[in-house]
C-alpha cells in the first residue's frame, strides 16, 4: 500500500532538507515525493543529502499550489503544532499511521516550510492534523526528522499488518471535488449577496470543514452542484 501514500513538502526552503526527506522516504520503503513551490530545486545539495535516494528526487512531482498537489487524495494530513481557531481532529503520528494502514486511502502527508510551517489556507485543505510530541525546552523539529518519524510509525504498523495492500472504502471524496463544491457555493452566495458583511475566508474555512466531514459520495456533490447551478440560472 506504499503506492497510496504521498509525502508532500510545501514551500521547502533548503535543498538539503529535500534531499534528506527523500532519503527518509526511501529508507522507510515509500516512493512518492511531491514538492509545492520549492525555493531551490533541483540542487546538488539535495542530491548529496539524498545519499542513494536520487531516484526519489528524480521522480518528485512539483506543483505551484497544494490544492493541485493533493487533488486526488481522499485523506490529507497536515503536520503542524499550531492551534486552530476552527479545530480539526488532532492525532499523533502513531494514531494517524493506524488510520492510514487499517483503511487505506489515497493519502497525503503534508509538511510545511522550515520557516513557518503550514499556512492557514493549506491547513484548510487538510482533513486532520498530526502533531509530533516534543520536549518543552526545545520543540523545533527538522523537516526531514519529522518525515522520518511519521514514516517510521507507518512502517511499524505496516509490518504488523502485512496482508493489507489494497485500497479500502474511501472515507470521502477527493479533496479537489470538495474544494470545487465550496468555491461554487461561495460563488452563488456572492451572487445573491448572502456574503454581505461576512468575512469570506472564515466562511470558506467553515464550509471546507463541514463538507470534508460530511460528504461521502460523488452523488452528493453532483446533487448539490446541480442545485447551485439551478439557483444561478433562476437568478439570471
């Protein structure tokens, strides 16, 4: 099931960390590295730190936006230690590994930049948060170390469940379809002046969280978008 899991580095600033993360991915038996707006890549330093995992670097996919990088995934975990105004479920790496292995989905583990972690708009795309417990005195964790910890937990759970190697029942729809639904709904809200005096970004976050939790079938999205289209035609 390693083919179902994608490791996404969003806006990494140091090529050495990209290389070290690639090495961790290969050592733990995974394959898919995705980069979102890397500051410097490709770079010789990344190849040096990859140390035998150049194939992971060479096959890495690069995107301009996180939403494009995870468009096919039905489960997206964001690695962050920050609290949220609109809280998502918060898991340890081991709890997340159990979920991922016992009901395999097309899954992305998303790691933010070294300087500031994930942006709020990136966390909005995630279904759940994974937080790595650290000591109280010094809690700054290297990007590649965070990747290693999460993939090690996955490897441990996979070793205990060797027969699980097929996709399970999806917990929801691809995140790209949820985003399209929310954008369509916001478009209609603006057309009928429903958003007047409301803060758009908070409304979008609330709608994303609502539909990430509740939408399970493609038919549900089709029905809602059909209704929204009908409203738009009626409003012409």
